């Protein structure tokens, strides 16, 4: 299989504009993410896909590969699909540009799901991590996922799912981590499909895949990544970087 990583990189992020160009240990966040993806040695190629000349110039300066996005997009999947539609590839991994500390083991598990999928039942694979604190479970910024007995996603929501009606019931809660591995044809079909009702309601792009009948394999990980959505998150990332590079 020919496997590539795509890192969607918007400059004007809604909650923290310009976050990908903020300094993290002497280099911009997006450069740290790009180099981490390369260092994993899991991909035949790694690309940044962006609508920003600033990000393009920054990645070019470190010898990276950039594909300029030609259109405005509502989500990362659409931006990636536009970029890969002419590429000869099998699997595309969406690496989040604002998560510079890539966990190689989690990505490896995602790719192994496709290697083991001899009948090609999996359209895409993604990660989940168990959460136990009530504050995290009830936080609408944490997308929750429930699965069937074979770990295929049944639904994603910002609400608390499953709802615990019986306090004696034993139930686990999982947060969806926005790292995806797609079969190219599933990604292109997603791109050609208009925004769906549940996706529009919850503002969760993977619901479009479920609504058009795609099967999403969820892989459990214990790794909690550091995503940079706010200035406070950047402070945490800087502290983590400093502690791990002393």
C-alpha cells in the first residue's frame, strides 16, 4: 500500500488565529508537526496542505512539500480530498497541524487496521481514548464516540453518549481524537457529498461518513495528545517541549 500523511494547515483558525505559526522551541508549531510526521518513518510522503502563503513559505524554507488548497473548505477532510484526488495513493492519514507531538504507536495501530483488513471492510480508521472525569465527559468540545462489538463507530456526539439512565450500569466513555486514516476512494466520495444533516447539527465531519454508509474502525489508544486550540494550550505545549528536551 502507498501511504501518505496530509497535514491540513489553515492560518486563520477561528479560536486561535495564527496558532500554527506560533513559536514552539524555536520553530513554528506547523514545522514541529511536519518534522514529527517525517520522523515517524511511517509514510511514503508527508505534505502540508494550506491556503496560506505564509505557511507555504515557512514549510518550503525547511525543504517540506506543500500543496496549496484552491478553495475554501469547511473541514480538513474536504481540504485533503481536493489535494489528493490526482495522487496515486491508497491510504491517506490526516495529521492535525496543531498537534506537534505525534505518537508513532497510535499512528502505527491505525495503519495496521488496514493491513489486517483483507476484505476491505474499513473505509477509514480513527482513534479514541477513554475519559473518566465528569467534566471531560460533559464538555461539548470533547467529541464522544460509541462503537459496536467490533469497534466500528455507531455515532459521534458533543452530547454525553451513552446516556446513563441506570446508575448501576457499567459504561465507559470515549473521546474521539481527530486523527484519521482514509482509503482514498472513501475520502473522495465524502468530498463529493454535500454537508449532511447530522454533520451540520453537531459540527462533526465524521458524521458525514456515517450518514453516507461508510464504516469507521475505532482504535483505542491511551496516548493523550496536546492539541493547540488556545493560548493556554500553547503554554502547555511549550512547557511539555521544554521538559522533554532538557
